[in-house]
C-alpha cells in the first residue's frame, strides 16, 4: 500500500506534460511512450469506474452528494494500486465541497503542483472548455468553476484560478513541490530535475535528459497527430495546442488583460506573472 502523490493543477497548466515526463522517466524508455498509456503510472481521480465499484445504484441516478460521500474512501482505495507511492492526477482545488473534502489528506504522501500564467491559461482553456475568451475568463474567476458528472467521470470543482493556486501552494512543505509551467518550458533540466530529487530518486543525467526529450511539447504534439489521444475533448482539434509563453500579448484585448489581472492579482504577484507594463 502506497501513499498518494498528487499531480495537481488548474486545467491547461502542465499536468499532462508532467505525467508524460514521469511515464517516460519511470519506464526509462529509449523512445517516447504512448500517450494512451498514461494511466499505467498515474490514476485519474475523476474516472467514474473508481466510484461505480462503491455505489450500488444506476449511474444515471448518482448525485453529487453520493460522489462526495465516498470520495475520500475511493482515494483510499488508490493506495492499494502499488506498494510504493501512487501518482494521482487532479484539477480539484484543495478544499471542501458539500462539506466533504476533495482531497483525502490521510492517505496523501505529497503533491506536485503546476502553476501557469493565467494570461496564457485562458487561451488554452478557451479551446479546452469550448467557450469564447470572455466566457473562459468568467469561468476562471468563478468559485463554481468545474465540470459536471458524465458517464466517464465524476464532478470536479476547480474553484477560481486564484483559489486553486492558493489552496495548494499557500503552505510550504517538504511534501510539496511547486513548479511554474514557464520554468518547465524554459529551464527543463532544472525543473524536471527538481521533480526527480523531490521523489528521492537518483538517476544518471542522460536518463533525465532522455525523459525530458521524450516528453517535450514537440514530441507530444507529434505523438497525438500520429496515434491520437484518448483525453482529447471531442470538440477540440487537438489536446496539445502550442505550449508557448506570452501568446496573450497577441490574442487578448486590453480589457481582457486588465480583467484577468484584476481577478487574480494576488496570486499572479506571488509567481511573478504581473507584466511590468501592467503593474
């Protein structure tokens, strides 16, 4: 039985990228591993099959209350997936819903949280949510932000971008590693090397560099084009968009930029995301 290591983030902030890095690293793969095998080393907390085992009624009749009552127990079930640490993906904020915790700390060993500039998140999330930019900005600023139950997954509660970030990162801990998406992109050896050290793993530099190369954005986009990706939303042309930094300067209006900064100034300042010309 192993403790859970959460791979947590607001959507479109590097979670899938981190999972592919860990998959390639742990497999010590010579070639990039398939995108559609990510569940081999990482459980998706919202997959409905985990919950169906504990709910004795038709899925279409299952309520949010039903899900939240057993959420902690389902997460405890995850610990039996391996005698070692178990990676679990989530976009939930670290808090309660209907009076029940979204994250079971009693079975948690640690967390890796990825944060990305919301000015860039909004562009990727626009495609992911299939909403115009202004509606996506509203979602990112809403405490009700999240997704409803479907046949394949249980409800998620993101909360606002700011609250999602704050809830996971406000209390420094040796069991918490916080990474900026921008550093993962611009300083990959340092960023992903910190992940390996956080996990207590010693590895030859060439193994780290190979895993970084096999999970680069260019590689992931090529893999998706070649073999597809089962996590791509049906409405999206692709899951992996551009993976760049600073696109907001070309695509957002002045009003949109100032609205995002106004909504999220405190957390943006913490992570150095307020542009000098908007300080």
